[in-house]
C-alpha cells in the first residue's frame, strides 16, 4: 500500500517507519495544499494534520486514494462530502490528552497551594528561610469543577485521591462521577460560593464566553483560587485582574490567556505553521504575568510526550485497522 504523510516532524517519521512496515511510505514536512506539485497518483492512504487542505482539487491529485487518517480531533480541513462522493473513508483521533491536561491542572493547583515557584526562586538566590512560604493542605478543602466532561472527570478522579470535597457544575450531569468519586452537582452560584479552588473545563463558545465575569467573581468565596486550563475566553481578564488586586481571589493558575488566537486544537501550537503573532500579549495579560499571585504556563497543558505519542499511535492504528478491513474512528461511516 502507498501511504503519504504530510506535516510530519522527524520523530514522527521514525515512529511511523518502525510501526508501518511493508508499505511504501512517503513523507512530506509541508502541508498538502492545492498548489502541491509532486506526483501523488499512487497514494492509497493519506495522513495529514490541520494545515493541509483536503478539497476536490487536492483529492483529484490522488485518483487511487481510499482512506484519510487525520492526526487531529477536528476535521474542518477535509471536505467530507467530496470524500463521500469518491468513497474515501476518513478517520480522526477523538481523544488523546484528558489525563494529561488534568495532571497539568493539578501541577498548577499544587504550585499555588505549596508556593512552589517562590520556594524555588528563593533557594536559587541562596535563601533557605521559610518566610512567606507557608502553604495550605488540599485535603478537606473544596474543589469546584466547572465542566465535568473528558478532562473535568480526570480532575475529579485526581481530586478524590487528594481527599478534596468536590463540587461540579455542568449542563449534562455524569452520575458515575457522583457514585465513584463523591462529586456533588450544584448550581454554578453554589459552586462559586463554596469552593476554595475553582477549575474551568468548558469549551469557549457564545454560552460560556466570559463565564467568569465581574458578577460571577462577586459570588466567589473570599480568598479562593481560580485555575484555567481550558480557554482564555472563559474569563474576563479585566475582572480577574481586579479580583486579584482587591484580594477577592488569593491567586490564579492559568495555562491559557484571553488574547491567544482561536486555537482549535492544541497540537497546532507545536506546528511550524502556527502564527507567532498569536502569542502576543496585551496589557491586561502583562499585568497578570507580573502579578505574584498568578502563575501562567504557555498553553502547555496538552504537551506531554505520551499525549503526542497517543495521537501518532492512534493514527497508525487507524491506518492498520483500515488495511485489515476493520476501520475505526471513522468520521464519515
Ligand atoms: P468536553 O467536551 O469533554 O467537556 C466539556 C464539558 O463542558 C461537557 O461536559 C459539557 O457538557 C460542558 N458544557 C459545555 N457547555 C456548557 C455550558 N454552557 N454550561 C455547562 N456545561 C457546559 O471537553 P474537554 O475535552 O474536557 O475539554 C475542556 C476544555 O479544555 C476545552 O476548552 C478544551 O479546548 C480545553 N483543552 C485545553 C488544553 C490545553 O492544553 N490547555 C488541551 C485540551 C483541551
């Protein structure tokens, strides 16, 4: 079988070569777009990331194409109707990093609860005194999880291990989390009023944009901490800056900031084609960065070796199962 891969990094080539033996493999670093010139006429299986544009024009370059394995969750870059017309099946990678993001969320929580950043900075300066470093236990505190979907449920599982009390808010309740981890679903105002730490795990859409605004912040328990590993747009940055300044919030742990470009899929950030201007920050974000009560990571929660490897191994599995005539993760089945 002739299999073409686009938008590949070197480590990915090595993995694919080891795991897809006895096939004709063709690798390209660039994305596949309408003006691509090399001969693709023999290609039967294609694998791309989101910067490739799979439309009628690109498809016409591959008369023998039967299967596309996108190395992404989203598939906006593929004309699914055009694929259907040509009986080309398409698979994606539905999930890969739920525990990864949840672990990062706890990295932020623990960094705040145990003053890890100032502790390290002090020791680097040769100062081993404990002044200003007293933290607080998680055990017995209340964590409010807003959004109990794929990532939220891993946060809840981990929170249970820390013996945190767990409140949840979601418009679709998951009763398994209630029985398994003692999660209690409550309306959002109750969650805000009663949580010592609030963690956001929702998509950013018109219903959730600026969910954490001035009014919602006024409901938050005095001295609580806010964690965001989802999307910057969930929080009104100005309201957050004010809440930190007036002491309403004791601190914040943020992996995402409001001014980032609309990122559909985290893996985009690692791509050479990701526009660098997307990482420019405005004044409110700069105020956050300089605030000692705030710790910020650069949208890095998804970025573990294992999560990236899961994308690739799921893609290889998608291709292998297609070849064995038992395709999985099909979008257009
Ligand atoms: P998910 O779709 O599995 O879960 C989202 C939950 O939010 C669902 O349970 C849904 O019912 C709930 N929800 C949606 N709209 C709601 C509303 N208006 N009111 C109440 N509940 C609502 O999503 P997942 O995979 O857990 O991702 C959560 C967030 O994490 C997303 O914003 C995603 O983009 C972000 N993310 C961030 C990463 C990072 O590296 N920082 C990596 C991967 C995802």
